[in-house]
C-alpha cells in the first residue's frame, strides 16, 4: 500500500506577530525551528498548526489525518537540530535565559563540575572544552523537553499513532544518541552527496 511521511514543520510562512513578537514580516525558517523549544508563542503556533493538520478529515476516507493508517511517519522539525543554529540563538533572549537557568541549576547541584562554565552562549558546538560540552548537553535536554511535549500532544491529545522522529540533520553529538533511542520510533538522518 501507499504510505506517507511528513514533517510538522519544514518551512511554512509564520508571521512574527502570530507568535507574539511585534515585528513586521515572517520568521525566517531556521529561526522558527529553534524558537519552538524556548518561546511559548512559537510553541503555541506550532501546536495549533499540528492540531489543525492532524484533525483535518479526509473527505474520501472520512478519517482524521491523525487516524489515517497511511500516515506512517512524522518528523517533528525538518533538520532542526539545535546545534545547527547556535549563531541564530544570539538573536533571541529566550535562548540566553534558558541556558542561564539550566547552567545555574547545574552549578547549584554540581558546583565542582560547572562552577567555571560561562553563562554566555558559545559561538558554536564544534569545538572542544567544558563550555561547549555543557552547552551540548543543555541543547540535548532542551530538545528532549520539546519532543516529550510534542509526543504528549500527538499521542495523548490527538491519538496519533504515526511513528515519530526528529534530530535528522548534521549536528549529532554522542549525548543525542541515548535520548534518540528513548524518544523516537525510528531514525531519520539526512545527508547530501554533491550538494547543492
């Protein structure tokens, strides 16, 4: 039979104001990808779109998309691994605040391990050192919270049983692998030969 896979977010147009940010125009694709995890307005926009998509009733089958057995696979965010977009995080105070809250909690619980880690965002996640290592762990935990929240929406609220994945492009650290096994029903990994 015919089966379908899709992403809950790839690149649709999202106006800044629809997420509660008073700006003209639309959120660039990669900025939206990282906002969903730390900005409640972006999450609400993502949640609303997901709900509308999966509660749409196919006029030919009479089934909601959430109930459609042909919808076999769902990726949460296409190529949205947070480590891909550290340079964009500087644009959003929500990322800086989330990092500072996470780090302060770690410094309180494990002062020897985290005491000298700076509360600033690193430039990227491709180097070495304790600052980057801690930040990579923070990204993994932040994405895990977003995926758990998304799965609750899909499974508990909408009753969607499609297999779920995420973290499907280029920045994959060892810390992602354990949570990938715990969170996802299948692995979707994108790579390109001779791109573009």
